[in-house]
C-alpha cells in the first residue's frame, strides 16, 4: 500500500472508532472525528499531512498526493 491509501485507511478507521466511542462512552470523543475531518480538509488544500510524513519515515511507499 502506498502512503495515500494508508492515510485514507487510517482516517476511516479513526472516524469509525471515534463515532463508536462517542456512542458507547462519552460525547467528547466526537472531537476526534472533528480533528480528523479538519486535517483531511486542510490536507486537500495544502498537501501537508502529518501522518503521511510519519508513514514515509517508517518506510511506506510514497504516493501521488503525498509523495
């Protein structure tokens, strides 16, 4: 998997987990969903993604968007 697909996979997992935690634990977990969504939005404009930087440092194959 390349960095682009890993970023999308991580974002999807974090959103699903945070929604489940919001439902079963406490409403403040929704802030994690807001953070992930805001980070995806800013990454679409700036092409800067902290997760992509970390994934490249650990050896993931660079992708087209965050390469």
